[in-house]
DNA sequence: GCGCTCACG
DNA sequence: ACGTACGTGAGCGCG
C-alpha cells in the first residue's frame, strides 16, 4: 500500500518555533522554526518511507467558521514577529524541495488535511497526518494515522494514533472526540462549549451517551445536576460548537496525488536555501562534504603496537596538515588521537611500551611541526613543553572568534557548525566518566570519541582558517589569541599563594559577627527565619512589618541592596540586614569559598577562560579571582591573604580609564582627545566642559554626575539607565546626555555609526577586528532591540580594551621569560595585571610592565597606567 | 536548574 | 506601551 504523509504546516512550524532555541543566520533572519520543521520532516520521512508528501497551511482570509460565529478565532493565535517572518520562508523552502503547499480560501489547514486524508484513504492509500494539534485526532481512521510530536525531558517523541489508540487514551472514538470538544469548548480556537463543563465531565457524558444528540434525548437523566442545568440553558451553544469543532472532510479542494509524488527533495534550489539559512547539518544531507548517514563511515583505528604507532607518527610528521587531541586530564595522559586523512583517525592509548611520556612526547613533536590543529591546546599544555614560537592551531578558540555567543566549543559543536556533521558528544558516549575510566570500561565509545575529536580537528582546520581570513580575523587569531593560550596556561600553572590561617581567621571574625547580627535581626522582627531567603525576608519586611516597598520581581518582593538602602534610614533593622548580607557574602563566597581551592602548594590555581565572553574579555573560574572585593573596606581586607612567595613582592598595574581612552581614539572626538592631553582628572574635565564651568570650580557632585555619564556612554547610554544610577528624573538624565553629545559631537556620531553598522551588517568589530554579532537588533521586541543598540555601542569599546590588555599580557609574560627573570604574571582583572616580582627584579619588572602596557596599542591618546607594589594584594592596589 | 543577590571591571 | 544601563561567576534558596 502506498503511503501519503500530510503535514499541518502552521502547527508544526509553531511547535518548532517554541521548541528550538533562537537561531539567526548571518543575515539576521530568524530560522529556528524552519530548522525545527525540517528536522521533524526528515525524521518522519526517514521513518515512514513515504511515497507522497504535501503540507497544508491556513490562509489569513476568514473561514466558513467565521460566518457561523463572529468571535471565532480559528487556530491562528497572534504570532510573534520572529515566527511570522518564517512562514513565507518555510513555504519557499518547501517549494524549492518540490513539496506541494495546500491552501484553500475559506478553509483551515485542518479541513484540507481532513478532506484529502479521507479522500485518499478511500482511494486505497495509507495516510499519515503530522500535526502538533490534538484536535486532529478526530480524523484518525483505519488507514489514517495521526502523529503528534511530544516533548518530554528535552527529547521529542512522535506518538501515533489509530482509532484504537485514541480510545485507549481518551476513552472516546475519533468521531466522539469532536463531541467532547464541542461540550468542553476550546479557548485557543474560541469554541464556546457549554459553560462549567470541563474535559472530565465532557468525556464521561460522551462515554455514557455517545453523542450530543443522544445527551439531549436523555437530558432528564443526565448527572451531575450542574451539567444538566448548563446543557439545558446552552443548547444553542453546544450545537454551534459541534459545528465549529468538526473538521470539514469534503472541502472543495483540488489535489492531485501526482503533484505530491515524492521524488527528490534534494534539489539544487533547496540546497541553496540550506546554505543561505546556514543549516549545516541539513545542507550536508544534500550531498556536499561529509554525509551524516549515507556517507562513508569514519574508521577509528586503535593502535596498541609500538612499532605500528611509531610508523604512523613518522608518516604524520610528513603531512602538511594534521588533527590531534591529547586525551589527558587530572594530571595523567590516557591516549592520543591523530588524524591526517579523510578516512578517519588513529587512537593510541597509553599502555605497554607506549608510556605516558612517550605519548605526550609524540604529541609535542607533532605540535612542533607547525601544522597541527587541536581542539583545546591549553588543556594539553601541562603535558607538553610548548610555548611561544610553537604555532599550534586551536579549533575551539577559532570557533569562538567566529561566533563568540555560543556556550560551548566542544568537538561536537565544531563538527556540527563547521563540517555539518552530527556526531555524538562526549556526554553521549562516555557520560560523566573520566578519560581513564572510559578507556578502561567503555573502550569502544572512548575510541570513537577520541577518533571524532582528532578527525574534527583535522577536517575543521582548513574551513576555520578560511573563515577567519574571510572575516578579517587572521591577525587577531595568530598574533593575539593563539599566543595568549600560553600566557593563560602560565598564569594557571603559577597560581597565587593564599595564607590559609589568615583566611580562616578572617572567616572566624565574620562568622562571629554573622551570629550577632542574626540574633539582632530575629529580635527586631520578632521571628526566627532564614535571612538569606529573599522569599522569607520579603514576606517579613513587606507583609508582616508592612514596610512599603512594593513588588518588583516576578516571584515576589525585591530585597536587593538598592531597594533596602532606600528604606534603611527609616527602619533600623534594614541596616542590620544589609550588614548581614555583606558578612554572609564575604564569608560564604570568599572566606569559606576560596579556602576550598587552596592546593597542596599553598596556592590557588584559578582557570582563565578564553572562549566565554561575548566581547573578548577573559573570565576566571574555580574560583573567580576577578571579583575579589575592593570597593568596601571590610571586603577589601581579604586581599591581605593573597601574598607573594618569599623573597618576592606584588606589583600591580592597571590602565587608567582604558575604555574612555579607547572611545576617544575610536571616535576621534577632538575635544575628548584634547581633554586627555591636558587634564589629569577626566571626570572633572568632562563636568567642566559639559556644564561650561571652569575646571577649578567643578563641585564634587558635578564631577560625580559627569563620571556617571562617562560610564553610561561606555555602556551604551540610555536616559533610563542614567536616571536610575543618579536617582534623577529621566528628563534630567536626557538633558545630561544631550549636553554631553553637544560637547563631544564626534562621540555621538561614532556611537550612531556603530548602531547603523550593526543594523546593516549584523555585527560590530573592535580595533583589532574581533567581531560580535548583534542578532537582537532584528527583534520586533523593543526591549531586545534597545539592548542590541547598547551592545553595538559597548562591545567595540569593551572588546578593544580587552584586545589591548591581551597584547600587553602576552608581551609581559614573554619578556619575563625571555629575559630569564623569576618574576611572573599571575592575574589579570580586565584592566589590571598582577605580577609576583622577585625583590631584586623590581625595577626591571616595573619598566617592563610600564613599557608593554603603554605600548600595547598606539592610540590618539596615551595609554596611562597606575602601578603599586606591596607585600600583599591589599597593599599593592 | 533557575532566579535572586552581590562580588568585580 | 514596552522596562534597561555593559561584561562576568558563585552561593543560596526553592521547586
């Protein structure tokens, strides 16, 4: 029997839209719904072996149901713009694939599906209807199967319904399903139903009386009385609803099975669409590059014989392009994976004559060839003596530069995004096992994972290089990001010494005070409760104590510091709560928190991540050493526990207002540049110029306001944000901004040009070519679009500053090593570098820091730095 | 796992 | 009318 697959277009598109995370191609087109639709389509076609295929869509025009009932809405709920724009796109894609699109004025897609399904069933076809709408179950028949995709725990399963399945799940036949719907109504379709009859009552009534007509025949006996009364009063509604709910199966639709005959979906036109929409994995199905299913399987060969291994390594050395991954973690090497041909990879597990140091040594040698691509170079550096001068290409970092907005850059991500291959991830293959355990217990999966890693590094290398070059990021990649990998590894490896006893003592002091404050707060509120629970705290303050503060968050009252701070003068307990918050924060995150990271060498080895931020900054984790307290005196004390090793001191150098200087340079604003050339205090001179007053007459308040405006400019100014920050009206904030832009007109035109560029190109760039896509600018949502505008203004500034300090870091680290100094770069905090400096090298290091930070970039204003020394981090700031 | 809060630049 | 300043990471409470 030949098979016909019919798809409910809007319904599946809608499901896909909400089920697939936001996607945009580089033109800024939203594509997630189309992507999800195609995936469902291909999945069903793979499973069904369909012979015919057609997709039905609703039209905008009113349908016969509107003629019956004015308030009828049909299945078209208001559609978000992001989805709406994908409807015509979806139709174009289907047309390009040769799939007929069925529409009929005056009818909904349901009616088209119903009509054709019943008609073709009669003609002897096996019909499958794919929809996300349960209402379609009424069409289920001997040879009509309804498929509803259902998502549970992240995975989508398709449930199939023949009539017996409908009965099993809903106790009623497909025909009776209509009657149930008529009784209970449907909010989304605006089918009125009978008031006060819900799904349960409706189902039991239909089970008992089969249909509406029969219910009314036996109305006297109907129970419960509530239902009886409602049915009595609303007979007209019930009968109208029955007509509205019934899908039409004899609509005047012309349809020829010949048009729906499935021949070849994979047309060149459709392929062009897949490329344009950047659906790599779908494009790959169309025949280019590596195929998901139909292509040749990769061979992952386990090599355990020493001489075979050695021969392969020698062969690899002669290749001009190889991919590798050293599978090493927790201080030990498990295997090396190597790939230098399209057919697959070789995996060399540690064991026998192939010792850890042999494997690591071979990895090192192959890295030194200068034509190796790896997935994560920094991870392998503890096992390989590589440094500046060894050019090893890192695929993760390359993928990050090409799209810094992603969460992960694993081999599976790169295989998907660059190669159009869908491959199982590490978690899919070895769950949460370590490499060591996986290699021992799940050798097949481990081998496959390792093989995929090396193959991905190998195959993605060239396309990644080409894309970086095409997007103007070759220099950024080669001269900044790749060398930085070594710098960051050195910092991680070096770590920073922390005095555990002092940290514990500091924590003890905090804990004592916390206990006191807790007691006082409980007494003052007359209740023992968890002060750290915003929920409990909000209820006590704003309900029990009747403090007026109003709701602010989705979940309840806001108890954030800025809210409480306003209330503190009137309620003594609020001050205590703020103090309590400060103490507990310091205790849990810093005193106790940092303590757990001190290693046996007495040092904390934080990780510096290179592929996290959207702007190009680095981030620090486990623990985060970029947010150690400094603004409040009590918190600042904690810096005293960070100390240099014996015979060393700390030198701390930070850029003075690097972001504003970057702004002055990039905008080319003459007055701002001039301001930097003449004045020491940029915020004061801003106040002087903006408010037209002599510099020496600027009041502290005026300076503070000017400083806030300067910050605002860098953040992508908004009157609202500035007004919040300064606690002034939006009108006043607006005036400040206007005055600022009058004073520095080129800053205004520069920021405008950034937004315009972002709107046209979909991204902004830093001075060094780093890109940040800004998809939010395409949003129909005002808030999101405004966010996009601020991002377009901020990212080039923040990103350029990040580029500059990265250059400085590399040069400082490289010079310390090349000049055989013992001093080491140990931390970076966005505009600040901390060096553990040998006492006798102090002057040299000061000179190096000063020179390299100053000359990291050549701007129209000088890059000035402030430097301090000390015997701990507290003193060195 | 997510929202809130708060530490930093 | 909408409801925000930009970029991060960690700990806690809660469902």
